[in-house]
């Protein structure tokens, strides 16, 4: 073979080369003969060792180097003599630029050589060596005895002599044999050979690597090392050396390196090169699919050589060295058992004798060695490679799913492109809370709560037994609350996961437990015998077991290091701790939440969710998607659930109170919803609703059928955060009821009625109220005014002020009820008077007349005289009730025709000033019944200040959530006259509510002058967009006034004026105008506001606001109500039967694993008993 002159190594034989160093060294060598044991050395190679160069002082020159003459030039031990190369004259190289040429551009991603026809073992070796081992993983010390003494160095800019090498090597009679290709399977042999390397001669360490590189590359201009040469031939890879002499072989031309990632369709099928060396693949398509998958990792054509694509992949793990026969089964007879119908599990092929380990039955992997083939995973875990780098191969951006296999390990597989987020619906509006029910759904039979009496954070439930675990493991009977089993785990050992184990007989479900602890041990306990029946020490090494899943008749155990064991059924059809796990996988660390969705495991680490398909056989690709799915704008994943009424959807809860909805089919994010402002600790799908447990100790029930969601129920389940909520799927089958169990940080277990029977009956009765109720409309006028310590006499100083009350009453159209709400009737700025009121005790036995100060009496008397003077003479009004709190005054009048229909009158007050100690801020609450309708009136004065909006929110929450009034004991009256499951003790329990007062909500993000100008221009819409109350109603889900309505405001702000003028505040503070004085109502369509206006009274810095309303009240016919109640009971029974059949069928098919026919037969047999 002749040289082509300047082409240098381009026509060299494709003999294996181990590093770029030897490539540059051999650029100056003459053409070699064939590498054989008796071949002569080239004439230019000095067979005898040369004297060592004189030591160079440690001055480390930077640019200039004295190169020794040719006969004294250092030579490498394993230098390759490349045919077609002749010695080149060595000259002093030009100095390198500050940025020397980077050989790693050629070194890191070399193209691969096409394979030669060879036997099947050679093919397997070749398939394991598509990826160049990571150069950073190879030790730096070369081995003299190894034919592969050179490597890709870890330094990217110094591919030259290693520090431990002498510049002069020992003499040999022939050139050393070229090293074979570096295979991932041969790395272990190389490490063993390097265990005892010979002591190399000293090397000149004073020379800088960059200078040595410049000397070696001095002839680079002559050889024209251009990118075109690198494209034609690569010095990094060549076919494995054969036993025959290669001197007569024409070296094959390597494929050119593409400038960018190639398209998938341009790869060359390898099947054309290997079809003549071994038998064709099996005809069965599943076997061919397995072969394609094991080599390529994706669904493509048969095994392909991809020289353009392979360099972009990370290094193949060293553990993928098993022979091809271990990955491609010889026949299709080794079928794992089909899960439905479950009785077939006794024929499983993975069941082994107790004396024989089940490991040989594994098709692909042994424990801790199950890796999905490239490109889906290359580090022994699920896609830990950084996909944002340029090295990510094309498959990372166009992932595909594996084809289905023809056995029970197959999964419903479809092309899984990366989830698209183009159509994600972001619902910013919070769920509708106007009809929320606060009644706790206590279970009707059995123990409602169980005190565990120790610190526990983990539990599981199956039928009548609920197991809690921690430092102790205890099992309780939910029917009577009795402790069934209890044992301790020993010092330093704590149980960290628990799940009920599958049973062969459906009647034995819920009697065996698997318990994982913090030392990697799994314990099996029997509830009936109250003892441990089996255990597996070091099942997970010494790693803490964090989750145990039950998947049909399998058990999956996951530890903190990411190891997932799959325990399939044994000969008896149930998982057995006496055997080894059937399959082991490696998942990412940092687990925060995981759940089983059908055949898949959804695994969350922080905000990222990865989807895996673990099986007992391990034939399928483990990871479904190449990249994790992330809900944009949502916090860390904390929980998740499924809902039978929403098939194909997965609901994921987040730490910021959001819920994201994913498609189970293509894994796209369908929508992200704002559910709460509190952390969601747990989710559970119960019937048609989703139950959410929060860090506040509350549990909420959402109807997801509407958009936005509707809050059906919200109650304080625990005094501390709710840790977990579980809807027991076995409860209907075992106990004929739907039970939901919650565990709180207060170490209490509580059982709840999953059917929400009381809520159903209450809602049905209200839907049928037209059948047993008679309705009537009454008129009501309400006024709210911050009087600013003015008195009735103050109104006399101005004609317009003096006519205020007269005009109000005459224009009210003789309402049935008159509500007067005043604020600041006393001077709250008078600190002396305020201190007296705060510290002076009240007389316990004093009458209303004695307790009421003269300011309140003056206003009361003024209102009575005004009604007598200005209302029609045929309309007589009675003073129904007066109530006072520091500055607050409520006065209620009713017409004489309505007085006898009013009953159950109560009032209360709540102080909010000075942390609830002082009544300068707070509310007065008055409630009474008109016929069978409950009415509640709230007069409040909230915290002042432009920046005190949150404090005002808290004031409103305290007013609405406090139990201020007497409790109604009669359950039927609660259903008829109160709403939301209330008992009449809270404001929102009442059917018709009217709130008035100085709420002090201001206009945000606007200067005073801007607001004043907008008012003068009558641009009220601009100001109302910034009104704090309206903004909170739109954006704050916890804002209690969201349930209230307000008529659109069409009048200017009522605060703050200079007293006696129509000018907004011109004092030193110059407060910005605002709508502080408001009227809001809640009546579920039975309150209609007719008027909303302000009045021009100038004796105060506030303007009074009035409104006219029409209230609808009802009276109940007892006989007709009895019939309606019976109808509602029958409706609930029909619903219970329907839900019971659906839940039982779901339990047998989705939890136990029976097919539809077998499950139906079981249900018929159970019903016949």
C-alpha cells in the first residue's frame, strides 16, 4: 500500500488505535508491514533504547522547546505502525496560540466503523461496544503488559505522553500488536491488568503539556489535519482484529462524520452485514421487537449501525455485558402469568422451587442491573443524563414507546412523543365556594376516631383493619376501635412503609401486611395470629424503604436510593419473601411522591414526574418518556389520585395548592387549576369527587365535573395538618360501606362517610322544597353609616342633613324590616374615653338601658321618633332589637304584621381590636327566624389603613368562622332552616345573610390625586378594578366574602371627606378616597337587591349608604315534608346500591386483578348468600 503523499494517515490501515496520542506520534513513522509475531521492524524504528534525555530544570517554559534530534526523539511503547506512512522531517513547531487546537473535538465523539461479518458472539461483543467508554472513567496510569496501554486522556487539551512515562521506551524486535477496540465488557480486564503495573522510567515533568502537544503537532500543517480528514478516517475506532493476518485486507472506508445530528431515516441497516453469519431472527414479531429494543432502545428497523449517531450517546454502563442469549429468549414459551383472570397465576413460569433461586428465570436483568437500553437510559437510572446538552441524541427529542410483547408483561404501548404543553388550560379562577357544606361527614356505623397513642405518619387500610406504623406497628378494627395487633421494631429500627399483601383467596384479603423499615428490611405480619410470619433482611441493602405498592398480585418496594423491587407471585400465586424479587430496577433519587396508575408507576421528584412500567419479566422498556413531565407554574408534587368518573385522567396535587390534570393516554398536561392557597398534603378519588387534605387540618371535597370546580364540602378534620387520606377500595366489598380514612399530625385516625349521606339528603330536600314549602317575599331596607361620633342634633345644622332621615324613610316604600347599622358613634380618637371603656368592667346585672350609653340612646330615640313621624300611619313598626359594641350600634325595626312570625332571636358580638381584646373594631351579629327561614345581619367595622388588607381579611374570617350563636339541636330544623350543613352557630349557616359596615377596603396602587381626578371624571370603573374587596373576591380563594354578592357600585367613593364639605381629605394625611361603606348579601338566589345608593350627609367624614332588598322566606307543611323526606331516603338508597356495585366491581378488577366475567360471577355469588 502506497502513500498518497500529503494525505498522511488517511489511507492507513484500520488497525485499532487506542488514543489520539499514538495517532499523532505515528504520523512520522514509515509504512509498516503486517503485524505478526515474526515481522521485522521498520527501518526507521530504532530497536535499541536510546539514552535518557538530560533532566530539564523545573522552569516550565511556556512557548519555546528544544526538540532533540530524530535519533533521540522519544517513542511510545505501543506506537502503531500505520501502513502508508513514511517518516516526516521533524522541525521546531511554531508556538501555539493562546487557544491551542482542541483534539477533543475529534476525540470525544468519533464515528464508528461498520462491522465485519462474524459469528454471533462477535456480534454481541460489537453491540456492547457501540459507545466509546467515558474517557474520564479510565485510570491515568498506563499498563505495560496490556495491549491497550493508551487511552483518551481526561485532560481535553493534552493528548500526549502521560507523566508517568519515559520519553524513551525499551527496544523490541517488532512493533507491538495493535490494541483491540475497547469494549465495555473488557474494562474489568483492563482494571485487573492495571492492578500491578511495572514501574515506568521517569519522565521529564518540567515540560508543560501544552508544549509537548505543540511538539507532537509540529507536522500538522504538512499532514493537513483538516476536518475533512477526520471525516474520512477516525483514529479512534476500527473493527475488532481477527485471527488472520490483515496485510492483504483492504481497509474499509469509514462513514463521514456529519456536521450536525443526522436524521433517523439516514441510518444504514446492519442486518445486511450480519445476515450471512448466523441464522435469521425468529419469525415471531415479539422476538424481533425485543432484539430491536434491546440494541436500539426504541422502536425502529432491525439492528442498525449508526456511526453518525452513536458518538452523541453517553457511555454504555459497564453492567450491560450479558450475552445476547440472555436478552433474546430462545422461544416464546416463558410467559409470565396473565393478571386477569387472577386464578391463572398458579401456572406462572417464574415460580421456582424453594431451593432454587429464581434468578435464572429473569429474561433481561438481575437485581440492580435492569437498565433500559440506550438512548433511553445509560447510567443505570431513569434518564439521569442531562438532556439539555448538545450530546443528547436525537431519540431524546423524539422518544417512542416500545411495542407490546406477547405476554403478561406487555403494556398498552403507543407512540409517546414528548408531552406537549401547547394547549395547557390554566384556570386562574378558584373553585366556587358559595354552596360549601361544613358538616363533618361522620361515618354512621363503627368508631369514628381512633387515637393511636404514638407518633405515626404512615398507615394503610383494607376493610375492617387499618394499620399504622412507625416505631410501633399497630392494627385497629375500624368497626369497634379495638386494638388487634401491636409490636415494636426494636431500638433504632422504625417502620417507614406499609401495605396489605395480596391473598390467594378473596376472603383472606386484608389479613397479611408487608412492612418496610429504615434498615432495608421487609417484614410480613399476620393480623389474625398477631405475629411475624416472614421477613427479608437486607432486601434493600441498608437503605430506607419509603414506599410499598400493591399491584394486582404483585408487591413493589421502593427505597430512598431509587431501587425498585418487583415481587411477583410464587407457585401459590402470592408474593413470597422467601424468594428473591423477580425484577429490580433503578429509579431516580429524591422521591417526593409516587402512585400506581394502571400498569405504570408515576414517580415524582420535586416538580418532575417520570413514568415507568416495571414488570416481573423485565422485557419491556422501563421508562415511558425520555424526559420528565413538569406542570408549568405549579409547585412540587405532593399527591395524586385517579377518579372513576374521569377515566384517562391523572390528578396531581402540588405544594402551592394547585392541581394539574394529565392525560393517561399521551401524558400531556390538560390543565392546571388553582384549588387552594394552602399546601395539598394528600388527594383521594372518592366516587365522583376528589377529596383533598390540607396542611391546615381541613379536608375539602371537590366536584370536578364543572369548570371551575365546585367545593362541595369543607370541614376541620384534624387540629393539626392532615398527613394522608385513603379511600378504602375494599370497604364496600368487605363492609358494605364506602369509608375514607384520614391520619393527622395529631396521631388520630378518623373515618368518614365516602357517600356523604347527610349532604345528599339535605341537597335533595332543598331541591324538593317547592313540594312542601310556601314562599313569600318581604321588603327590607338597610343603612350603614360611619357617623364619626356625631349625634342626632348634629343633623340640625344643615338643611340637607336635617332632611336625610325623612327622605330615607319616605323613599323606602314601607319595608317589612328596617336595619340601621352605625359605626363610630363614640369618638374612637379620644384615647381617655377609650381607655375607660377598656378597663372599666361592665355591670353584670345591669339592664340594657343602664348598659347603653347616652350616644346609643340618643340615636335609638331619634330613629323611633322618625319612624313615627315619617312612615304611613297605617304601618306600625316595632323595635325588634338593639345591640352595641364600642362605636358599633345595630337597631332593627319590623312591621307589626311580621312581628308575630319572628322567633329564635339571638345576637352576639366579636371583638377584633387589639388582637381581639378591644371592641373598637369587630362586629355585631343578630339572627332570627321568619317562619321557617333563618336571617342573619352583620354590622362590622374592620381594621383601618391602606396597607391593612390582610388584617381586614383576617377580621372577616374570624367573624364568619366563629361559633357566636346558640346551636340548633333539632336535626330536621337544621336541614329545613339552615344551609351548608350548619347548626345555626355560625354566620354562614343561615339561609339569608346581610352584611353592612365600614369595611375599610381601599383602592390599591393609585395615588390620591389620580383617584380624585378619576372621581371627578366619573371614571369609576378604573377605580373599581383596584378595589381591594373586589380584587380579593376574584383572587383569594380563602376570602370569606367570596360567597357574598354586591350590587354594582355606581356612586363615588364614600370616604374620606372634610367634615362639612364635599371635598375629599385635604388634611396633612391626605387619605385617598375609597368605598369603605358597603352592603353585601348572600341568599342563593332568594335575595334581590333593588337599590344601592349613597346620601349626602356632611356631618361625618363618611357618607351613609343604603340599599333596598327583597327577601324570599318560606313556611313548611309538615305532612308534605314527611313525604318528601321519604322520597329522598329512597333516592339515596338507589344511589348507594349503584355506587356499591361500581365500587365492588372496581375493587375486583382494578385492585385484585380478576377479569370482568370472574368479578361479575363473584358479585352474584356474594349477593346470593
